[in-house]
């Protein structure tokens, strides 16, 4: 089932795509819009005026969205029984991805009513 998007929501996604973000579908999150750049991804939800981030951005593990967990004193990005270490480099990439995404989303909000 396709999401119904307003003109404003489509404009946000077009602006994100123009800035190098890939708009993707994650079947497990059918009511959300997926956004990906490299190995980083996030989910967006539709709001009255545009889109907003759901939760936190993540690192992709074998093409799937992961969660960050601490195990035996180390941080890991985990999806099902697969995991990759949450190194400083990966954590930094996710943080920069999320910051860039939030900046793009906030840029849209500045031009609209609040």
C-alpha cells in the first residue's frame, strides 16, 4: 500500500533526494518513509507540515536498519542475530547523517507556519 503524501511532504522528499539522500522503503516500517545515505538510514513520519525524524538514525547491517546496544562493555549495531561494532567512525557517520537530515528537515520548517 502506497503512502499518500501532500505536496509539502513530496517537496521535502524531493529536496532530500536532491541533497544526496536516497528515499527507500523498509517493509517492516510500511507507514514510514525511509531515508538512506551510504550505510546510514533513518525513518521519517508524515506530519501536517512536511516530515519529521522518528527516533534516531542508525547504521545499516546487511541492508537492514539496526539498533545500537551495549554488550560486554562495547557498543554494537545489531539487526536480528547480525552485528557490527559501533566504532567511533561509524557512530560519527551516523551522527553526521542525522545532523544533515535534521538540518534539511528544519530548513523546510523555517519556511512554513509553526
